[in-house]
């Protein structure tokens, strides 16, 4: 799977170009599945925010409004109650996953409970575009700083999917998130056992076949454990 791990979606021309490179064809020729699940686990997220993400009414975090050929909704909490062969066919028919932010542990839990996580390694021709938590879950863990919702099993764990071997601290220096400072990012990174990136909303991380490339029109910092 090809990854575009963003802090706040397709925010600028550089990130947009990276997306097109991953897709290999125009956005207008690509079908997308939007995954809003992470929002439901976050204490500050209201239901209308899921609607804004799905309907493309969130200009601060451009994702679904980019002009896709089609956009469907893949709600992970519903998948366990649906015949697996049915929803797996939806997965194989799509070009790109657009994964909303919210609570990363909630999203990681439902990625695993739904069965989607186990399919990811086989989806070599698909593109995953994460937004905040949708990016963070690809790491081996998120760090105690980002633990909010706790899973019913291993509730003391901050482990996520481990698709990549680094962690992400999103929304660096965001004006509405006063705790997301570089100083706090450095404290967070000091607790991590893997390499880590602090990225602002104008930055994304592109991963193809294990090769990592930072795409940025803003600022970011890499930390080593």
C-alpha cells in the first residue's frame, strides 16, 4: 500500500502533487472510500463533523472535496455485521482511502476489529491518505501524550498498526491547539522507541515500498530515539 500521511489533508500544491504521483492518474478518474470512524472516539468531536468530512464541507482539511470520480463511505464499526465478501469487494474496487482524524486508538481498534487492518499488506495498488489520527495509526505506537479513548483489551497500551516504523506528531504549532508546540513534541519524542516526525498542517509524509519522503510547505522536525 502507498501512503500519504498528512496532518490536515491535501493542504497545498506540494501535497496535492504527491497525491497525484501516488495515484498515477487524475483524481477525476479515481474512486475513493471515506473512513470517518476515528471521529466518534474523540471527546471533542460532534456528529456534524463526520458529515462535514464526508460531504467535503471542511475546507481546513481538504480530502473528499478534491473532485473524485466517486466517494463512498466505509464505516468500520459497521463492517463486523456485514458479510465479509461483500465489503471486501468494495475495498478492491476503490483506488484510495481517505481516512479522517479523531482518536487514533479508537480508529486502530476498529481497523483491527473490522478486519480491514489484516488486508492492508495485500493492497499494494491502493493509496491510503491519512488525516491526523488517520496517519498516526500507521505507526507502531502513538505515545502516552495522545492516549484518549482506551480499548477494552490492553487498555494501558498505546500500540497501533505498525505499518511504518516511525511515529507522527501532527498539527505542530497549530493556533487552536496550544499544547502542540515544538517543545512538547520534543518531550513526546523522548518517550518514543522509534524514529518520529513532528509535522505541521502544511506537511505530509509519503511512503512507497519503505522509502520515506517528507513533503512540506511548512515546518517539521525528525527525531531519533
